[in-house]
C-alpha cells in the first residue's frame, strides 16, 4: 500500500481494541482524580461510577449494534448516517479538538511527573520528549501500535489489580497497614465519618461531572472498527467485558481506599493510591506511583493521537476535511493526519509552557463536556437508524427505544449541569465558542443539501 491509498488495514485484534479503549479511560481520572470524587460524595461515590458505567454501557451497546449492521463503518459514519453531514461535521471536529486538549494536558503532566526524577531539566524539554515519543509510536503500523498500547495499558491495569489485592488484604487485617483503628471491624470507615453518604445521597450527582471526564475515551472503540478484524462479530463480546472491567477497576479501588483511610482525610494534592501504600509502610510508593502515573498519561495521550488521526482520516474520506489527510503511509498509518496532529501537539505544548496554570484551568472541563455531546450523538444516531436498518442486527440494545432515549436524556441533563457549574465557566465558554464556529462553518459548507444524511 502506498501513500495514495486511503483504506485502513484491518490488523487490530480484540485484545488490542479492548486495551486501547481502556488506555483512554484508566488514567489520572482514577489514579489522582478519585480523591476529588470521594471528597464530593464520600464512599457512596461508587454509585456514581456505577451509574455512569450503566450509561456508558448503553452508548457502547449502541456502537456494537450499529457495527453489526454496517460492517466496515466506524463511529463517525454512524453519526453521519443517522444525523446527517452537518452534525457529523460538527461532532468530528469537536472530537479532534477534545483529544488535542487532552493530549496537551497529558504531555505536560508527563513532563511534570518526570521532573520528580529529573528536577534540573526544564519542563518544556521533558514535555517535548514525551510528545515526540508518542508521535513516534503512532507512526508504527496499526498492528505494532496496537501491540504497544496493549502493553502500555497493561501496566496500569496490572497496578490496579495489585492495589486491589494488597488493599483487600490490608482491609481484612491480613496485611499490616491502613488507617482502621485497632479492634474496629473492616467496614468501620464506611459507616463512620458521616456514614456511607456523608453529604447526602444526592451528592452522587455533582460527582458525575468528574466521573464523565474519567470515562471519556471509551467511545474510541467506535473508531477502531475500520482497522479491526471481523469487528461486527467480536465487538459485542469486547464491549460486554470492557464495561465490566471499567466499573470494577474504578469501584473496587475506591472501596479499598475509603475502607483504609477516612474519606475526609484524603488529600487532593496526592494520589489516594500513594496515601494507601504509604500508610502500609511502603517507602517506595512515591516512586512506584510516579512511574504508573507517567505510564497512565502517556497511554492516554497515545490513545488520543490515535483517535484524532483516525477521526481526521474518516472526515477526509467523507469530504469533511482536506482530502490529503486521508493519505496513508506504506504501514497503513494516516501519515498526513499524524503530521498535522504532531505540529499542533508540539505547538500546544510549547504554548502551554508559557501559561501552564492558566491553560490547565482553561482546558480541564473541555473533554468531559465534549464527550457528553459525542455520546448523545451516538445514541440519537442509533435511535434514528434503528427503523431503517438494512438487516437485522445480531446484537441489540435491550429495552429499545426507552433505554436509548433515557440514556440520551440523562446525558443531556449532565451536560446542562456542566453549563451551570461555576468552576467550568471558562472551559465551557471555550467549548461553546468552538461549537458556535463549527455550527456556522457547517451551515455554510452544507447549505446546498441542507446537511441531510446519506
């Protein structure tokens, strides 16, 4: 295959797809952001993760259902078929904007974590090294990229499993450590300090704003379809196992953390994982967690670049982006899209160096809000397409159309909560400005056919 070809190679295995999506989900949201969610709702925040996981299950189920009906199509194609070119155009560019902000944040975070070991090297140099590293990984063949991300995400998953096992042994008194007072039962910290819902059961809803950011990236499974082997057959199975793993890998660690340390004693400045391991007397916990955090953010950025390049490729082949972005290298990589993303990522990293704190505050809520819009678009696409499927799907979302519409409505309510959250005003203003520009652009671009679906 030469650079003129535009058809992606189907070399991603089921394990690649599952771990790539998990690489985008399991990151700083669980290793560090879990302290913020616990501070909002106490131990009862696990219900927030379960609730968000159920909404995610409907979204992923909709992707799997449409994949069995439209072989070879990806998430972007579903939105175009269901909601038309105009919405597809807006969602596609919003999705690229979201991952660009995420990658800039993650690359800067990786550089700051590396300074823990290399304090004399300037942040901008370490961040650029990280950016070049993950860009190089994305230049591999899709099979090589999938294999690398499989092992990169595997490090994080192995850490979480080890933490759950060690924390569980500590919780039940089989290993020394933890903050449970002598003579108290293992469930003491769940009932004390205000109870399981110290701020009331309604506090689980404000925490949804943070959790949705954490779960963002799961929908990337919908972009791997063009490069997955026998996607319409394996995807439903991958989705089912993926959802269970995501919920367990978020809820079980939080149960362990809240069981060993009073929820109101957790510091948002330090990873809860570090606090638990330190309480067990593991003096190397800081170094271990620093390594895991670097792996986590690099994996998330790695997945983000993949998502951006594949979305740009899909848009280019659909006439919604410059056609040159669809060109592939001899390895089947959207090389022009990757080059474009590389320039933006390196430029964004350099700009971020001059205004780190301001940029972090500016971009932090962008991914969560955009993810909500993307998920709503996926659900509405499935709802619109269901009645006109060319064939009966082998996998179907249970309770259609009620479950689909309920999930879309729930996500819409969460999006509205984002709009009225004072902490997110700047970020949401940026999102709305970008959304406004894209809307006007789409109206001009597709005014001839009214943005109708294919």
